[in-house]
């Protein structure tokens, strides 16, 4: 009888421990999901603000000015040319004039 009571007590203790560990794991998952939900709510709020801004006339005007290069009456638009592209094309045209064997030789021997 004592052996049976001891055996039942061990079974109850093991089952209770399993349930406690399961509850702890579940509660950790709940906390992680709540944190993820808060992050998604914040992202949603940010996206709503961005959408409201993009629906505004201020955004439309900025896009027209930036992408199309238009200006209001009395304003002047300046277009600054890029210098890098002309330098890069000159360097690439010089390199293209050499035969491949010279390019390999220069690469392997460290010549410019």
C-alpha cells in the first residue's frame, strides 16, 4: 500500500512538473507574440502616417518638383551635370583600347 501511494505521488509530481514547464513555455510565447504585436502596431501607425503624408498636396508638389524638375512661377531650376560619369567613360574607353593580353599582363604585374 505504501509502495502504491509512493508510486502515485511520483507520477503526480512528474505530471505537475511537466504542466508547469508547459505553462512557462506558453507564457513566454505569449510575451513574445505580444511584443511582436506591439511592433506591428507601431509599424502600422508609421505606415498610416506615411500614407497620410503621401496623400497630401505637399507630397505631390515635392514629387513634381524633384522628379520632373518643375518650379513655381518666379523660381528658377538649376541642373548640375555629373562630372563622375565623363571621367569614368574616359577611363573605360582607354582600357577598352588595349588588347586582353595587355590587360592581363598589367593586372598580374601591377602596372597601371
